[in-house]
């Protein structure tokens, strides 16, 4: 598999993301580091903005528990170092029948020339569960997340699907998905 242009890179990225794992994500990031982008290619895709804010609405399903899907809302801020690399912070909030959680995370992301953005980073999840006796129990857990988003851009506005895997503690994995709407400035 030897991609010779941006189209070949897109095909390679899609194949690797189908087999998403922390190792596959690392390989994809490493493969994209040496791909140059000309000014003409940047203008064809969208105008570059150093700052980007977005909101997300969707769902969160714990893959290692009851698989009860909760409603999820999120927001993030990203600073783009250049066309390809950026870092940011974000927060997600989920609301279920007897459980509420919030996730605060940071991380880095890499933008592929085809509008696909991949990222990874650490975070912390705070969980509040209702107890049968009427009280609630609070817990917090270390999280490592990997994710991908596809952005359709019109000027400074962006919209598209997003998908995250959150590896919580030692045994729990959450799948968070939804639609994001954002703007660059």
C-alpha cells in the first residue's frame, strides 16, 4: 500500500480507521506527518483558522455494561498549530435514567486532507449514580480517548459526524457519537 497523492492517503486512512485501535491510530498519525500541503490545496479545501469552537449532540453507550444509551451534549475548543495539527480541550455531559456523567478531556488531533480529523488524549470522567435509598454516589475515573470526526466546511462553519471511544478506568469502554456544529475564527 503506497499512496502517491491525497486520494491514496484518504483510502489508507479509511482502511486504518475501520480497524480502529490505539495502535492503528498511532500508525495513522505517524504516516501523515510527512505529507506536505501546498497553499493551493489549502485554498481548495477551506480557509485555515487557528481557533475553532464546536458543540455536539448525540448519544453515549457503555460497551462494557448494560449498553443503556444516554443522551450526550458536548463542547470543545481547539487551537490549530497549522493546517494539520492542533490541540484542545472539551467537555461532554450525559444524562441517563439513574446516572449522570461529565467528561473533561484534552488532547491532540491531526487533520487529513479529506476533511477527516483524528485525535487522542487523556481526561477524567465524573459519574453520579442515584442510589435506591434516595441518595447518590459520586465517582471519578481516568479516561484515555480516541476519536474521529468528518467535517463539512462552508467558510468558517463546520458540521459533521463524530465518534469517540473512551477507555474509562481499567475495564469500562464508552462509545460516544453525534453531530457537531462549529466555527473557526
